[in-house]
């Protein structure tokens, strides 16, 4: 199980007729309130709190200025929700903007480049969910992925919602169906699960995600939607039965995304729909987690680990991908500059083709970094291909470039052949003696990538 493994969550999926193939294309995830007689409900009553006070939500979105209607709605919700939380208001009333209670996701139509009409279309589906599931319209979050520029087929979606609500369940089948319903060019569904202990109570985290092409996420932080960077069509939905306050959950999610989704790139192509949502049901009978609690750091590590697993699954399922490679940059002046250098390498079509052909073309790697717009001295630089294997054994790493010059290692050297046949392929680029370091994950560029995108109607 994944997204319904944490207590308090149910899911369902169906085909609403959005995809011409007839495959499932609509998913609903809901967060039920703790029952008054449940351990979490009794804990809330003991503290004189409404069970709704144990719920929390967090979200990050693409930094792109050109976004789909669901991202516009999500950004506004997040701003209002976190402001309300800081003021201590609108936490226990359905009329106010509170935690997310339902997530409606469709595939096949991104509801992007549709203007104000697209926003109204999304709101009509939100309203329909609220009419059939006991929550307010403001606590329903829409999310869309697929072809850009097409209006959302609201009538088809709304006709399917009553059946979705009626078939909500907490089961492996529901989780699997939900993961498949959000896929576009993905070859496989993607999910993950973690379990930790907090204050003697078991806490679960579950997730599903989609992403295969148009992947190079650069996700925002609360209050920051500026800047244009590379983005991708990547959606992730995370659940947990932990009780954690919303600012802490937002902080933990932002940290997790920086170390996971922001570290992958399939094709560096901008998209307009990147979204990661995290919903906490508070169903675990634990005390609430606050910022300075030791439990917060354990929860943050578990969330980051969950997102790292999902990110690796995305890059492995990159459109047409056959292999993954990891580029680490060391010695930069800052972590930010190291990230720019590593991203320039994994985004280079020439490097990606070399990885596909298992060609140790170190010149493509160092010149890709040289095009990143980050100053560094080649005379202080080196490049190693491969990595030290776990345990005892001969080194599987080879220095191919040192102080701005090739080391003379031959292409058919067994160590170099082994390094280039590994999966992932590791490349470590040192550019100086500074404190900055960062890594990026990418995948190769194959003929299948061209075929997939030549046939994909936009």
C-alpha cells in the first residue's frame, strides 16, 4: 500500500473519458476526519480541540510564471492557509480556508493556457466534489496533467465524481489504481512508503507520483513564486497520519523537494504543472509535532527519503531512457553554483547521448560545465568517472581529466569500460577548492525519446 497506508485516507480511480485510449484518467484522494471515539479523536477532545485541528497540509509548485489553472488555485490556497494558520484562525471551521480534505487529479488535459475560463472549469469540479464528499469547496485541491491548451471536460469529470466518492477505499487496489490514473507517458506507476516511530506511536508516510517527460523540476517555497528555471510535468501526492503543524509540514516538504525532485532532469523542458502536495490526517494518536521537537527532524528525514525514492523512479522512467547517470560537482564557490554546473551537465544532449552509447567522452562533460555561466579555472579541475564500490575490492573509478588536461587513460581500459557500463554511471567533477557541492540525476537520450515526443500531440 502507499497513499492509503497512513490512517485517514481513501482513494479511488476511474475512466472519465478524458484519455482517448479509455484508460483510467481521474483520481480522487480524500482525508477523513478522526472519529470522536478514535484514539486521535479522544486526544483532541482531551485537549479541548476540534478533530479538524489535527489536520495539516503543505504544497510546493513550479516556479514558472506561466502555469496551469490548478497551480493558480493551489498558490492562492497555500498563501491564505498559511496566513490563517499563523493567525490561529480558520483552522476548525469548514467555511474558512483550512487543510486540504480532497485532491482531484485528472490526466490527459493539463488545463493550462486556458485563462480565467480554465480556473472556473477547475472550480466547477471542486464544487462537485464538495457536494458529494463532506468538505468545503475551498478544501478541495485540483491537479491536472496532459495536453496543454485544451479546456477541461468538466461535464465528463463531474459525471464521474459521484461514482468516485462511492468507491473510495483504503486498500492496495485503490492505491495502485490511483497511481495508474495519473500517468501520461509514464511506463510504470510510481509509489513509495515509509514507517517511523514518534513518541511510541507508529507513523506512516505514503506517496504516488507521475513523471516521465518534460522533467527538470525546480519547485518553489511558500511565499516565493518568482524566478524562472527549468520545470517539468511532475506530480506527487504524499500522505501521512502524523499530527504536525502546518508550518512544520511546509518546511519539511520544501526541504525534501530540494534534495530529491529538484535534483532530477530528464529533458530540461519547461512545463507549467509541477505540484507536490503533502496531507497529514493526524490519525496517529501522537502529540502534535512542532518546529523544535526532536520528532520533527525524524519526520523530515523520513519525508526526504520517501521523495528521494520517488525522484529516482521518475528519472529511471524518463521517456525513452535506458540508463541513469549521476553528476556530482565539488569545489565550487557555493552550493548554488555547484548545482548550476551539475545541471548543465545532465541537461546536455551530447552528454546524454554519450551515456546512452557508453562512451567515456569526458570532453563533453567538462565543456557542458563550462557553458553553465559559472566561472572556474580548468587548471584546478578534475573529472572522475565511476565510483568506489561498496565493500572491499578494486576501485571502479577512473580519473580521465586533471588540471585541464586528459590523463591519457585509454577508452578500452577495463576500469573505464566497467565505469561506463554501470547503472547509474557516476561522474565527479571537481572545479576548485571552494565549499560548494551538489549533485544531479539524469538519464540518457535514446531514439525512443524522439519517437515518443514526435508522436505526442500538444
